[in-house]
């Protein structure tokens, strides 16, 4: 008996019961969506969604469109990477959009030039102090500091007062938006240094988004931190009994989410060459939607950064597809809403089906 | 004293005026499998909770592995070598088997604080070894616990206790929620543990199981130990009379 192997033959074993990664389903959804837009385009507009149709350009794909698809979701995508980790741990972060606003304002005021066209910068926050033309590392570090602080407050509130993450981050959402408005009394902050403006130039947001996605996908898969995220999200009591320090871990997760939101703020304000107090409104919901569409379970324990990246691409394809079909932006929002709910419903069905088969 | 793994003296737990456990004197020797029986509310689980420090005892002393111990919590008890299979399984549904076995004590390749790189290969190997040692059959180690049957889950929970060179395993009704076939599987694992000489405390309501698997039976009634009998000196009817109170008084072993 002792020499029996652990191999095939356990109770009620069925080889077909192997887990089918949720990411594949999401990827299929993305492919189907692209095919639908391609077909509608060919039939009704006589134009291709995905492929190059211009004779003066030698390329297989419509590269401009592909770039736009991913560029327009990169900044929210950076936030979604952090939000994904929060949701996997069983929490939620509603504050990321406001953290973007507040961080953009504060960081931008340390990234301004002294003179514009020979005149003193009219928007400079710290002209009198001489804090202008600072090296690019200063505003970036200030931004990271802001995100770190906001995440620390979120995490500490959730871990030590045990209030629901929904409430804690709702508070931060309102407060951070207030800070964003108060910082310059509602005035936009503009004229960044050239080096700061370089962060969000061209395809830089895409590169930053994808590098961070790869980094965190590896962290979630191969490190203790990632393992504990899934463990806490899937059974917090079991995690506690196993000796995982839940409070510390939660604080770390929210700090990472805060810092990622802050990095998104740097990229966004750099790309727009200005910071405004209304920046990032609704980004938190878009980020959550990307994660949910990407197969991250709102009840925690399931999902991946890869899924969220595919979810963000679905977002990008919808926006580009509607523009391509020359449909109003109003329809985009309506369809986005339907897709978010649809993704969750589908996931629930899939889970129930699986539970029935198990 | 040398071959005694666990010893309690006058172990007592009161919740306000309720005397859940009163003056329990208990001994467990190396390689011994002891069953704890008793009616609901007799103090079986309370007894275990004091040993594993899930609760702090009101009075009494505990010796474990030759030393007097005062565990601050279940994690301290586990680190000392007491592994418990809880009634409600402490498994993370969305993690696979190796991750659950090593939950909270992952083996790492490089230590980078929370971002330490996991030694997945080692954990997989160790998991396979533990499953072989306990004769647990799990079809696919990469499957998440969510996709497993109740019996398989229980087997994983038990294999976990056997992975970490534990000095004492405590199981609180490991087969209460299982079907016939799954119960047989868990019982086989317990026999394997016996063959390996691992000491075990088994809380069970199942008389056949207790007589099959254990060397000695300790009966709790109303918070007190009322019987401590070797398997060959007793039978089912005798045990039932102690459980129900038809027979009273502490029946001591003529050791």
C-alpha cells in the first residue's frame, strides 16, 4: 500500500477535469470581437478593421490602428495591474482614479520649467522657491511618494480598522480628489521640462504598461507575494491559520496599487503636457472593468495580470472599433457597460458549471 | 518519560461559569495512535484547542517532546511540530496542491522579503514525496483544490501534516463529511502514518474506525476524562457505556 503512487486513480478522477485557463476564454473573446469588427467593416464599409488597405503603405496590418488600440488603454492599464492584485486578494480599490488626479497635480508642479518663451512660467507652482527645471527623477520620486502614501493609508485602514475595502478606498477617492483640486486651487499645472515630457511621448506609455505587466505577472506567479495574494483571496482564514501575516500583506498590496496609479499619473500628465484636478475621473472603474473582463474574480483568488492585459485590449478594440464604424461615443459607453456585466455573468455560469461537474 | 510525546496535567478550560474541560491528565507515547471519543460537548474539541493553543487554557500544564510548553498561538504550536487537520479544512481553494501544502512556509530560491522567488520545483518534489509517504492519490498536482472531491481535499490536508516532519498529528473528525470510499482512503492514510511510527490523536464518532485504527481509547464526558482503555481490554459496548455515563469513574490503564 505504501508503494502506491500518487498518480492517476484517485477517487472520482476524471482526466478531462483539468483546469482550462480562464485567460484562453478571454483571448477567444478578443479574437471574436476583432473578427466581428472586421466582418462588419468589410460588409458595410468596404474597409478592413485590422489589415492595411492603403496602397501607399507596405504593411500587412493597419499599424496605426493597432498602436491606437493599445495606446489608448495603456494608462488605465497600468492602474489595472495594481487593481488586479487588489481584487485577487479579495479587496477593491476605488481610489485609483483620484490618486491619479492628486499625484498628477503634485508631481507636475515639481516638473515645471522656469521660463516659457523667455517669460517666467505663468503656471509655475514653485517659481519663488526656485524649484524649477529639476531633474526628471524628482517629480517621478514625488509621484511614487504620493502613491505610496495613499496606498499606505488605504492598506492600513483596511488591515487595522477592518472596515470594508469598498468604504476605505471610497474615502480615499473623495479625499484625494479634494487634494487634487486644493493643490493649485483648481488651476491646471503646465509647461513641464522636456525630460518629463519624454516619459509619455509616442509609444512610451505602451512600453511602460507592457513592461510593468510582465514584471507583475512574473511576481504573481513566481514569488511568495503572489502566492499569498491568491491564498488570502481564496480563503483568508486558511491563510491566517497557515501563518501568513494578513495585515502586512494587505498593506503591501494597496501600496503597490497606489504606486502603480501614481506611475499612471506621471505617464498621463507627461503625455498631456499638463495636469488638471479632474484627471483620472472614472479610471478606477475602467481599471476594475478591465480586470473583470480579463477573468479576475471579484470574490478573490482567481485571475491574472495576463488576463487583465487581454481585458484592456478588449476595451481598446471596442473603442477603436466604434470609431472605425463611425458610431457615436455614446454607444461605446453603453456597450462597455453591457460587456462588463456580461463578463461577470459568463464567469458565474462557468463557475457553476464547473462546480456541477466536480 | 523519554518516549512520551505529549503529556497534559490538570488541563482545564472554563468559559465563564461553563467548565468545558476539567483536570484532564493525558499521555501519548511515541508511535501511538490514540482515539478521543465522547458525546457532543463532552470536551474533545476543547481539549485539542488547548493543546494547539487555538485557545489559551485556564489551568494546567502541557509537556510536548520532553519540554514544558506554553504556545502563544496555533502557529507556535505548529512550528514546534504539532500539525492539526481541522474540521473545517484550512485549504485555499484556488491554489494547487503544492501551494497548499507549503502555504505560509514556502520554500524560496532567493530571499527578497515578500518578493522572494519560490522554489517551485522543490515544493513539487516534496509534495510528491509526501503523497507517496502517506499513500495519498491525487490525480493532478496542478489542479486547484476547488476541483477536487471532499475526500481528495481531506487527503491533501492530511498530506500537509505529514510533509513537515511533524512530531504529533491531531485529526478532528477527518471523515465526518466523507462518503464510504473516501473514508476508506483517509483511513488508509492513517494506517500508513501508523506504519511510519507517527503519533496521532484522532477525534472520531465512528466506533469501527476507532477500533480499526487506534491503540488506545480515551473517553470524555462532561469535560472530564472518564475512561482510558487499551483497545484489547475493551469493546464497543463498554465504550458506549462510558460515553453515555452508564459506567462512571476513571478507568485507568494498568500500565
